[in-house]
């Protein structure tokens, strides 16, 4: 899985039938409810799909029908995927009467089968795919995986804020001069900064200052962006931008800091993230609800920052 992206490769020469029934949209909604950004890539032939299935393609689930247009059929596709040492979860299905016998001959690790014969075929298909999605997601909800996700995605958000601020500061005017003064003031407010660094602030260009991870940390970046949103009037008519720093600090930066310094512990058979706070240690369950909340927040702020970037550029 690539960060907040969940990628499904779907091979079916009659894919339009599923699209007409909005089955793909149902899977996308299901994934968004978990906090993911879904991407379903569809092919009608095994040959076209094989060109996109590599060890680096990072698909999280592969769906394949038995009967496909062209020479290669679904069972041959699966054999080639596994022979290429691609161990992505696979769901193999068909409405053909002989499918069960073909499926029994095709034993491969992490391959699930479903015969669509009967009135319940469509319902069972959707249920089984959702079950496999949930199964793959559950493997990513261990503490180390969530910690890595939070660190990586927060770093990307940090870079996005840097890019926005650099674009803002590229325009020399009274507003950017005032914003530079604000940045320097916020840096100097921090009494624990090293004196030799503080003395060099005025020598740094806007870009150097914005990208300086010691002087100008993630909190100061979001605070500066918040100041710009207020002074520029962009908040008016854009409720998503209101209290940006306060919300970003709580929903993203605090989560990252807690994940970075927390320890895991198992209490009564349940894994907890033990946070160190002023009031003492506080255990937080690392469950599906908490993981969904974290992913949803990260995705939401990515969308908010992209909207801000569109207004600035």
C-alpha cells in the first residue's frame, strides 16, 4: 500500500456490467470510509494487465474473471502473476459452470475463488471483495505500520506547506514583507533556539528560512500559513481554511509527535499506544476506528492544502 492510496487492479472483459451497476463506486466509497484514497485500474485483457503488474506497481488487491478477451485467460494470468513472485491478494471469479473444477486445479497462496452461478452471485461478489479489502487493511493497522504511515504522510504535508509559503514569498510586496517579519518574530519567540542560529536569520533568503528545519519547524510553518490566510482574506468564503493552524496542530502534528515518542503495550490482549503527556501516560487503542480517524485526517489536510495552493498560485 502506498501511503493513503489503496490500488485495485481489475481484469474483466465485461467490466461495463459492473460499472453500470456502480459496483466500482461502491468499493470506492467503502475504501474512503476507511480513510483511503481509492484507485481502481481496469483492464479487459490479461496481456494489458500483465504490463502493469510488477513488484513496484504496489497493487493492494487484484480482481480477475476467468474468461477474458484474447489469448490469456484468468487462470493463466494468475499463474504468471505468482510465477513473477507478485504476492498481492487475488480474487478469482467466474459465472461459468466449469469454474469450480478450474479453481480447484489452480492452487496458489493468497488466491480466493467465487462462483457467480445463481441469483446471489452479485451480492456475494461484493461481500467477498469488501471482506478481502478489510483483510488487507487489517494487516496495516499494526503500530509500526501506522507509525510509518503518519511519519511519511506528515512529511509530505510539511513539504506541501513549504511549497505554498515559497510561492507566497516569491511576490515582493507589503504583505510578504509583513509575513517575513511575522516569521522572524515567531522564531525569536522560542528562547531555546541556539544563539548562533538566531544571529543568522537576516542573512537567510525566504526559501532558506522556510526550509530550515531547526529554526522554522512544522508548527511555525502552519502558523505562518494561517497568518497569511487571515491577512489575505482567503478565509472568507472558505470555512475549511478557518483556524487552519489550530486544527492542523491538533489533528496532524500532535498525532505525529505522539506516534514518534510513544511506546506500544498489550493490555488484556489488546495493543495500545501509550502516550506520554503532561498528566502522565495515557493508553490509546490502535483499532480500526483510530486508524481510520488518522488516515481520514491526513487525507483531509492534503485536500485542504491543495485547495490553498490553487488559490495562491
